[in-house]
């Protein structure tokens, strides 16, 4: 979670603000004529309606999540899902003895995902829900590292060789966190030219006897493209034939693992590839559930070392748990099961195909402006990236992002990582609820801005340090 520093105190902090008593109803200790302090607990309670109104009004200054084209997370669900979420928000997911039906729905979701991802024996696959893909990736990385440690226990008695993890430079920041927190060397394949993700041959060349695994990303957050998982496994097969090194693959399917099974059925990327040991996804992205729920699955119990699973009984019963945290709400797991039940394969296929159609149509309309050049077209993830066309000197992507924000659209602008830091792009994430009508409104707003942008003498956004932050 973000780290926030406390605000610096000023004289204004101690000066009460006046609140119209007609606006806030009387609180239990008298009429409300002052706003409560912001950086210390109030001396007394407020009426619930007053407290609600104060918080509600401040949140009005947040952006509209439906118009946020930066985020991958779900921003719309059906009213029935909202009811279920409300009914289950007080259930602690970890307490499987007290909430056995919630635990059973989690087990069913794991079984459904194992079947969806073509596990050789879905009944033998193991998995768990998480708070999101970041936690799921941490768990998968821990399993890879522990398996490597056990394999090398005889080779390095009493001394440690430093393990490494191979991945593309385009991975989500959670993998950098994993390597930092668990003291694993991150070996990253750089971008080259118009290749914006991992190259299988280059990844295999970075592997050695201390490699715990290779991460393949099914749906890069930078541009929405799939990494070639089958080609990656083939390169590692050839490496094993030459050297004897048997390197497992983890597929980070945060987004794509809930897209490809429905609209790219012929694409082989999952447990059909024997080298794929584990897969994660975000239920709260293209799994179509509000934040935060993710899933981590392993091909079989052999890929998840048993010593990583803890069993506790102090909530009653015997509860095996593999997680970075303990208590968390069961509501999102219930909502995931509802969505699986509600949509089924055909429903998911219809939703993801429609979302992809919206993305491809919007990409084509943006390309037609001739001020922009597409890097991807939304034909893998329903996500595409674009930049300014060669010869455009009056404005840059940061100007476009800033001006579209004035109209309510959150359109992220950022630079690519090492070897392509020269490339600055805009990215559009299309999600369920981002309709063709909203896409048309987006196009119209962009069209209105372009004449003004073209009249600029130069790009106006000079504070690139603030403008280039990449947010998922």
C-alpha cells in the first residue's frame, strides 16, 4: 500500500473552520458550528449523517472511476453483486471453520480456474485466493525460491548462492518488490526496438543453475501485448537439453489469464505446457470483480512446498493457509463465485469479446487522427498504447494527458523502461462498462482538443518528473 507522510503542521491546523449549522445537523453534544479537526481525533462524536456528509463531500473531488482509462481494476458490477458484497463484508476469509460455505466457494473458484487453465488433473491442482495479483505473485515467487533452495541444499551446504529470477523489464512492479523483499537477483530482459516485452531466447541466455524460474507475462501493463509463453517454454526446453537445467515458468496472467481462455482459445500458454508450474490472475481485473481479489494456482501439490503452508487452530478447526496476511474480507471471493456462476464461459466470452471490440474500434479512430502512432491495437488484452506521430512537434503525450484530464478523462502518459526510455506513450485500458458510447465521447473530446494542441509552439508540459509516473 502507498506510504503517506503526515502533513506538516501550520497555524491553520489549529484554527477551526466555520460550518453553516443548517448544513450539518446537531451532534449529540450541541449544534455543529465548527468543522472537526483533520489531523487529530475529534473530542466528541458526530451524528452519523454529519460524518457521512463531510466524508462524502471530500470524496467528490476524486476522479470518476468509470472514466479512468489508466486502471485495470473493475469499476462496475451488477446490483445483485453489490448486495452479496454487502452481505459478506463482515466475514473473515481466514476463518474457514466459522464460515465454511465461504470457504467452499473459494475452493470451487480454484477448481474452476484449474479447469479453465487446463491443469492436467484439475482435482490435483492447488490454489488460493489472495488480495490481488501482487500477493499472488509474491506467493508464487516464494514457492519458486523454496523449491530452488531444496534442490540446491546439497550443492551449497552451509553457504548461500544468490538465487535469481529472469523476467522482462516490462513486468509489474510487484516482481521488483518480490526480488527486493526476498533477496533474489532480478535479471531483466530489456526492450529492443519495437519489441516491448520479453524475448524467449534472451531470457534463456540469462538462466543458470541459480535461476529459480522465469516469469512470462500474459498481458503487459505497458502496452497490452501477450508475451510468447509457448516460445519461452520451448527455449527453456532447448536449454535443458543442452545443459540439464530444468527451469520452471510462472505465468503472470494478472489480466490475460481471464481474457485469453475466452477469446484466444487456440493460444497455448497455460498448464498445457508442462514447464508452467504456476499461474496467477487478478479477479478484480478481467475477472470482473471489484478490488481486491486475486488467485494463485499451482499445477499440483509438488509445485507448492508443504512447509510454506501454515496450519492454525486458534479460530477453531484446522485451517491450512498460504498468504502474506491473515484476516481479510470474504466478500470479494463470494463476488467472484457469483460472477463465475452468473456468466459462465459464454458470458465471459461475450464480455471480453465486446471489450476487445471497443478497444480495437477506439484504437482505429485514434489512428485516423494522423497525429498519433499506435504501438498496439487492443487485439490481445483490450488495451492499447499510442504515441505522437513522427513530425508532431507542437505537443507531446503529456500535453494530451493533461488536457484530457480537464474533461474528466484519466489518460496515463509515461515513458517506457530501460533501452526505450526515449519512448513516451499514452495507454487506454478498456474494461467491462466502458461502452462504445463512452469510447465515442472520448474520441469527440480528443478531437475537440487537437486543434488547440496543434496551435502550440512547443510542448507545454515540462515537469516530466511528475508526469512520467506509471500507475497500474
